C-alpha cells in the first residue's frame, strides 16, 4: 500500500477542514476524492466571511491554545499548525493579512470568496476530484479491508471504495449551510460514541417584559463588561426579542450553558459603566436631582440612558432607584438572568461530537482503522475570534498527516 498512486483516499465534507485535508493529502501525491452533500463546497466558510473573514488571532501561542476547551489535546496540533502557519498559508494563496485592533487577523479586503476561489483552484490543479450533492449515508468494511462508502445522490444510491476515509462533516450549527449533524446517527450505528451536539457561541433567552421586548429588539449594548465564573471581559452585545446575542455573550457561552444545565439559570453580572467606580457613581448619583426626572438625572450625572436605563428598570425594584448606593452597585453588577441557550441551528458553532477518547493520537477512530476525523465534528469548542477556523485547519492537517503515516505502516 506504499504506492501513492494506488492508495484511494476519500474526504467527506467540503468545509475548511475537508479542504485542508484534501490539500495535505494531494500534496503527498495521493489521489483524493472529496464528497460534499451541498451543491457547492465552502458554504459556511463564505458565511463566516460576511462582515470580514476572521482567520486567526495574533495573541501569544500559549494564550491562544488556552482558549480551547481541550487545550491539552489540541496543543500539539496547534503548535504544528497554528496562527503563524495559518497566516503563512493565506500568504501562499496570494493574499496579505492584517491584525485588527482586537488582535484578530483578517485577509486584506476582508472577503472570503476570493480566498476560497484561489484555494479551490489550487486543489483542482493538484488533482482533487470534487463530488457535490453526494450525501453520505453508510460505511461498511469489505472482506479485503476496503472501506465501502454509500451515498444518496440525484442519480440514486452510489457506492465508492477507498483504502482510507477522513470525516470532516462539521457540527450541527447553521444546517442550511450543510452542518446538519446528520453523521451522528451513522457513527453511533457503527459503534462510535458521540457526545451530544449542543449550541456554542450562541445567544440566550431572557424573559423580557412585553414593553422591553418590543421597544429594544435589535438594540446594541456597547461599552459594557460582563463577569462570570471569575472572568471579566469588556465588549458589546445585542438585545433580541428572545434575549441576548453577540460577541461578548458568545465569549462566555460555554460556561453559561453549563451553569444553566446545573442550576436551571445563569446570572452573569453586567457592568453598565465599566470605566466608573462604585464610589464615583455613588457620589454623582447623590447630587440633588432638583426638578429633573430620574431618567434625565441618570443621563446627566452618570451617562446612563436608553437601553441601559431600560435594563435597570427591567430588573430592579422601584425602591433601588431611591438609594444612590444601591443603584450604583446595580449599575456595576446587574444580574442578567439567562434561561436557556438559543437552538443549535442558530449557533455559530457547536460543542460535542466525536470524543478524543474514541480516537488515537493520529485522530483515527479506534473502532474503525483507516477512518479519521477532523474539524468541528470533534468534541472541542472555542470562542469566536479566529479560534474556530484555526482549529479546523489544524486538526485537518493533523488527521491527514496521520492518514499518510498510517498508510506507510500498513
């Protein structure tokens, strides 16, 4: 099986992980067939580029690695192909990058589509064969050891034989773009354990009053900070009819989701004036109001107005507004009662998937030699900020290199 031209490799999934696996395998001379259920590849990659394609992050590598839920297991992969390598890879496709003020790395021009076109051109030149509209439905091992893949296609059921298969089928978020989680029952039927898929980088439901829901749906909440689990972070998020969503909420989503599981509710503390101390707020609020209304007094003295004032009124008893000390404390630490995560289909990414314990060090399924897994279908999660894409690329290269090493050993 050492002859690369005779080794048959399949990749299931045409997202970033699948495409990176195809690049790695084809660069070693293998004949690679990539199967995608949707009519075209890279759909979630393109969606991620709306508003600017966040490739990776410029923070120090060890800090970068610490952002993941399984840093101990992902560390070797991220050290082998991490932020620096992602940037070099993008440059190799002919695109320059820059770091934003937050440290996030973007391609110049911010667009995903030109990068994807260049990437697909490279893969086609390398001989990768693309099959779109092929939905995977089953896997059998034949008597000679070959892996038989069964697909539903527009032309009916199709079967293809391979020596090794790399699964890069994504999680369960954004199903209309292809990440349906439809692979979960297939793997479970094949004896592979799967941790249930859950929403990650998601919004949360809040039981707003009718007035607040109608008046502030879509309102941005800027220049605030959130504290939960001993971590404090400044940023912004958005009020929705159902609750809250946005980057600051997403950062805490894993911890908030787990807290809701344990206790039925999560109450992160919202600081509506992160640049003010409690003492300064109290001092200003103690100033005589005169003939001003409470709303005018809060706006004039401490800059609290609009949706920030509405949040205080939504959650505080009326008597708190009569006490400058209690009101100042509430402005600095307003409990935000989150009832449940939004549905998985609305989440940016998903938690859960194939546990690392079901895989060997090469990301090959222990129960199915020759079958490898990569990308978001593995059981890890991370916040937005370039961490998701980097790990998808990194685990895909690792799994593809694992397949190459396994081929030589067979």
